[in-house]
């Protein structure tokens, strides 16, 4: 996926198409695509770039932020190097201030996200932000973003969302045809590349035709929630699935959260339709984040996990604080075991995480067998 995306972005850049870096699912790719741009996810997952970032950033900062910025310091992310614009959304204070440093050398546009989950004034502010983003892209790239071009982009993104949903929902099977780690590999850094969509369609047909996968036998079904898992930072997923677990559901931003709802391409006001879809994302930055519990409830019914692993990157304050509420919800309402894993990108704590994961699985298996802890 990385090589394919890099080749695609390089060709697009040579053709005069702008490369637009994003770091959050709140940024509507559809508006960028309608401007002729290529939206590229820049989230860093490489532990090797963090030391360089810490020359400028505090060490007790989220590793995703440090890794992303470290790529900038080292000049090691070709997507960032070729970016014509960075959409700097304000999902967390760490990213917001890191964007200020990046903005000294990379053209940036701040996309301000309100933080009240269900508030009409907050939504109207968000709607205004998307309308301003449309105008800024038009001004910066010298294009006219028509409603029809946005509708075309919505249809493309709906197609991608549906394909990713269809493949993800194969995991509802008692013996899914792939692992959670394999499913994550199908997530691309650039949306709606035609060749990628064709391969996803082929992959879905092939996987849907497969019978029960023997690899799933005896595995503990796990729902993964919490922070996104950037490429290169999959260590917790790998620990879970190498110690008797199978991640059947990924609720996070690199999983189902951003693809559960589509956008109506025929809506009278396409920006309003986009604003509604993206405003509803149940990120922990929202307060009170009731939609996350609603999504966890829905996914638990559909994927039937035997336990939940809540992944929190070090210094991700909103997800860290919200984990208390998620624990109460999982153990109280869903009635299954819960494990919070706070970590960074370093491999130094893998053995400790593995021990805790094994204990979680023992509890889950005992519960399934009707045994008291």
C-alpha cells in the first residue's frame, strides 16, 4: 500500500495535482478530492523518528505526534515533503501546537473542530469551517469546487467506505477468513485510488467465498478500541493475535469508526451533508462522547467479542481519561472483560503487555465456560 500510494502521489504531483496532507478522520477528503487534490494521511507510526522530534517537542507527548514531526525533522516522509498544503485540524492540543511548528515550513490551513457532541451552535460553527475550507482550496489551487464535483467525490468515498465495511464485517463470522492485523493492512494512505478499489472488490469476493478459517479455532474474540493504529505502530495488535486472540472488530479511527456512515450525494446542500457525517464521528475530543458508547454497543452485538482491549497512546489525555468510562460500560453493560493498555511505540514493554493480555484471555475463557474468577 505504501509503495502504491507513493507512486500514485508522485504521478499526481507531476500532473500538477496538489498533494494535501491530513492527520484526522474529521477532515472531509471529499472536499479535497473535489478540488482536484490528493488527500494523504501523514500520521507517523515509526519509533525511529521520535528521538529527532524530541529535540523540539516534549518527551511526554503522544508518540503519533512525535513520530509525524520527527519525519519532518529528518525529511524522511516523502508525502510530507511533496505536500502543497497541510490541513491542521484541532482534535487535540498536542497536534494543534505541533502544526504551528510544521506550519513554519509547510503551507497550512487550520480546520477548527468544535467539541460539543450535540449542540446546534457548535454544529453551525463546524459547518462554517467546512465552507471556509472549500473557499480556501479554491483560492489556493485556483479551481472552482462545484457541487457536482463534490457529489462525485462523495460517491467515490461511499464506494470505498462500503468496500471496507463489507470486508470488515466478514469478521462477524464464527471463523473469520483473516486476522485483524491482515484487515488493517488493507487500509490505504490515499483514498479512492481506482486500482485499490478494484483490488478491494476482488479481495472481498475471494474472502467471502472462503470457508471457515482453521486459524480462528480456539481464539479469543477481541474488540479493539481507543487510539488509531498508525502504520508501523501495530505492536499491541501483534501481541494480542500472537498470544491467543483474534481482533474481530476495530472500533478506532483506523477501523470502523469513520466508515460506518455514508454521505447522501444527492443532498440539496452537499457541504451540510458532509458536515453532518463528519461531526458525528465519536472521537474522545467530543464532550460528552456518548456516541462512542453507542457505537461500542452496536459493534458488540454484531461482532460478539469476548473481551475489549482499550489502546491508549502515552499522553493521549482525552482517550486516557475516557477509558474510565469505557471500562464501566464494557464490564457493566456489555458484561465482558476489559483491559486498558497505555503504551508508546517502543518495543520495550511488549513482554509486560503480553502477560496482561494472557491474563485477560484467561478471564474471558473462564467467563465463556461459566467459571468464576
